[in-house]
């Protein structure tokens, strides 16, 4: 009888351990407008969110339960049609334990180790983002009011760069600490572009081959390979597009021909490009007779607006475009994610600098070509 009782206890303990490999989500929604509406557990498939479970919000609460044999990443989503301006989706890690989701003025997920860690990380990132917004507002207000001074500009810029750097470093550290689980892998996939290539390579070195073989990660790997090909010290990579008259024109028609060449990636719809263009115009006019050429590469998609931009901004140098917006292949070829983006080539076509703006461009040209 004792043996039977001991065996029964053992079976019950084992059964209990197996049952502990479950998750239970208890959610609350403070906004009464969601009462009686559906709430979903969603899986990200490609770029789409696919519902895998549904519950109804009753008296401001909802629950989900299920097995958690492995840790998986999902999203908890409210009905987006109720209040399109309010956050209605939050990332949640389904792992064994009791998970609490709160949709209030802020959205939080807590209760299990990974969810708690991510919740702490998210709060820190949101606090930093708020500080950055405050700095940006101060900068804009001072500029508008005409009270911006060189010293204030330097202070605000230094603070902005420090906050941005801290946010990037903390994100990289969090991803590295979690790269072996679905959360870290997802965060790297969605935020890799905020890191320098060296940091991306460090993180990829911590991952397995199955992860690296995914299509989204292969795009990152390919971009890193392209970035190496167009790094400072490398020869330019050639490409061909159409000029404003519809004729084929290549970068090699100008690069490596004995002139200093600035390859200027821009677009007529790009505000920062338009702000910087008078500086490029001034540099071109000052140095064009001393062996300096500019080649404009547009990411426009509307030909008339492209041509209008060339005229309005007094761009009298060679231009080319495929009118494919961000789908222009040169974006991947030269591994950039924002414009204006410039690449400076020496007389032999070797890349010697990138993203020179304002006085930096003039100083470099003065160094290379003289006043």
C-alpha cells in the first residue's frame, strides 16, 4: 500500500510539472469603449499579423491560456477600429507562468522572466525617447524664436548625441543578452539598422545558422557585405540609371576620370535634402572649375517633381534616377537608409569620405583642391 501511495504521489508530481508548462494571460482594459470587443493573440508571419487565438473583453478583463512547451513571441492586440490613435498592440512572450497584460494610459506586460525584463527595457527606452523629444522641442523653439546661439546649439547637440548613443548601446546590450531566445532575435531583426556594422556583426556572431538563414536576416547580412564594398578606402561601385532626358547614364561616366566627385543621394520630397542643397550648390560653384563634379542620384518616384526639384534648387550638375523611391537598387548597393547621403570620391574613384555637410564639405574640398 505504501509503495502504491508513493507511486501515485510520484505520478501526480510528474503530472503537475507537466501542467506547469502552460501560460495564462490575464488582461485588463481600462477604456470602457472596448467592452464586448474581441482581443487577439497574433503571430507575425512575414509582414502580416495573423490571429491565432481570440477572447472577448468582459467587465474590462480577458484571459488566454495554452501550452508553453517552448518560448514563443506573440502580440496581444485590441480591436484597432475602436480608437485608432490609442496603442492597441503589445509584444508578449508566451512562456510558462502567469502573465499580466494592462492596456491603460501605457501598455505593460509582466509576470514572467522575459516579459518582466522586456517591460523594464521598454520603460527605460520610452523615458530616453521622451528626453530626446524634449531636447528636440527646445532646439526647435530656440531656432524659431531666434534665440539659438552657437553655445546653446553645441550643448543641445551634445546632449542629443549622448542620449541617442545611450539608447543604441542599451538596445545592443539587451539584444546580446537575449539573442538566444525569440525576443532578442526579433528585436535584432527589427532594429538592426540603428547599429553600426561592427555591432551588427558582433550580434550575428552570437546567433545560430538557422537564424542567419532566414530571409529577413539574410537581407541584413547582404547589406553588411555591400557596406564593406562601399566603405571608405574602397573603389566606387558602378550603377546605371536614366538622366532627365531618358538616356542611360552611369556613375563610371564621371567617377575615376581625374575629378573629385561627390555622389549626392537625394529626392525632391526630402526636406533635409532641400535644406542642405544650397550648401552643395555653393561648393559646386566654387570648385567646379578646379576639378570638382557632383552627380545627383534621386530617389524620387514622380518625374515631374524630380525635374521640378532640380530646377528649383539650382542643381546644374549631372542627375540620374530610376524613379523607384526606396525600391531603387542603389539603396542596397550603397547600404544607406537615409537621405541626404553623400559619398566623396577621389580622382581615381576611391571613396574618401561620406556624409560631409555644411562647412565640413567646403573644408574637405579646400584641402583637396585649394581655395
